[in-house]
């Protein structure tokens, strides 16, 4: 089978709920993304929709239209991320259609396609597989925390956010690429299904791992990566936020993952967790930094998600936070992450000196 794939986004491509698609449109080492099926934005380029950068990934109104245009494809990827990982019922049509065309369907949601008898039957009939990325590992494949993490001499940096869906994974990938371009061997530990879909070699899916083994799976990924790649710096992709009540996450990375450094991702215009007032107001950046400090970790940069900001506002926030915090303030999508590279260079030099 080739690795050519289309993305199914159920009309959500232009919304934050398609963040899995957004990650794959930006890049994947596992799949070659050749088209997107999304009725409302059909006829456009997926890259242009995402961030104004043409990527030659056309958007189609239907699976049929996509397959008749882009040539041989092996996979259709369910490329949405919903609250609770529920499969939108409206996606079943596109999934069935893909199976009938002989494609394998890759699903990153908590609701498993392989548990739907009609889809299993279609897969058998037409030769496609149902690949549920978030299916939990068998107990015998899970690792418990051992303390091996303390052997790692390379600095460990967690990229964590003040809320969900802020661009933590994208920021982590950009930092890895910027370091690698400057000759720093940076490696990324993925912690969500999109990281795996993008071809991550080291990591695990936090929210489908039995709680008792989250710390051990994180440690195992970090230790394996460090031993096998001789990484100069290890970057952990964060999930959710330390204080988001719908899924508090991040302390594991700081404590069990021994991440003594953090990059904090923040959206200045977002006022409430997940945009839902009942879930509570997002605290200020300085209190989040104080909380991270209380865990024994140092915030080495702030990265801004500029949703809802004009270009002028984005740069104004950058200036304001730089003056307030005295650390590099990154605008990853507007101007990349280059200012953090010298900071990481200093950390790796100090680690090698020891």
C-alpha cells in the first residue's frame, strides 16, 4: 500500500475541531495528504484555508470527487477532534463510502470504528482496514514509572498551554525543526493521536492510557528516545492545561517527565476555557508561570496563539509580554520560533559541560 491519504473533516475544516486535519496539512511523515473532503470549503486549497499558505492540497465536496481527481489513495483519515472523542454521526457516510472504495480508514477518536459491525463487514468485503489509533495498549505492553528518567542528562522541555487547542503540538514541531536547522539534535515526544498520525517515533497517547501507567509510558518514551537518538534536547508535546477543569493535564510532564523547562502557549484574546464561560476564566500568564515554577520548572519562553488578533494586535501583545516577563515571546505562525533556539543552545551546552 502507498501512504497517500485523504482527510475527512465533516464540514469542520475551518474550525478548531479539525485540529487533527490542521496538523496533518502542516506536515506528516507517516501519510502523504493529497486531499481533504469538506463540503463548506470545497474548491479551495487546504493550506490557504488553514493559514494562507498554498500547500497544493485541494478540498473536495465528496469522497467520490476526491478519489476521481487525486489518483490512487490507500487511506481516509477521520481528521476531527471532538469533545470526548465522539464520532459525529454525519461522518459515517464518508467513512462507509471510503471503505466501499477499498480504502483503509484511520480514526483518532475515542469511539472505535472496529466496534461497528457494519463498518467491519464493509472493510472485509472491500479489503480495507479499520485502524483505531486511540485503542488502549494491552496491559502487558504498558510501562510503570521506575525512576530511570533520572539517567537522562539532556534538558527536557514541556510545551504546555493555558488551554486546549492552542497549537502546543505545532509549536513543539516548529521548535524541533528550528533546533535541527541549527545543528541541535532536538527530538519530540508526542502525547496525542495527531502526533502519531504525523509520524512521531517516540511517545504515547495520554488520554487513552490507563491512569496508573501514564507516568511510566512518558518515562519509557523519553528514556528510549534519549538512548536511541542521543538527543541534545527532548521536547514533550503538552495536552490540555494545568487548570482546565475538563481535563487538567501537564503536571505529569513536569513531575514524572522531569521537564525542568517549559514553553507556555497562550491565546491573549481567549477569556474562558474552551470558550465556555461556565468552565471558568483562564488565569493570567504570570500566575500560570508561578504555578509551573512551584513544580520546580522554569518557563523559558511564551508562545502566542493569535486567534482573533489583527497582525498589529499580535505584535502589540508580543511587545507587552516581552516587557512584562523578560523572556522570549514567540509568534510561531507569524514569524517562527527562532528566538528560543539560543536559549535551548545554552541549556544543551550546560548539560554537555556536566
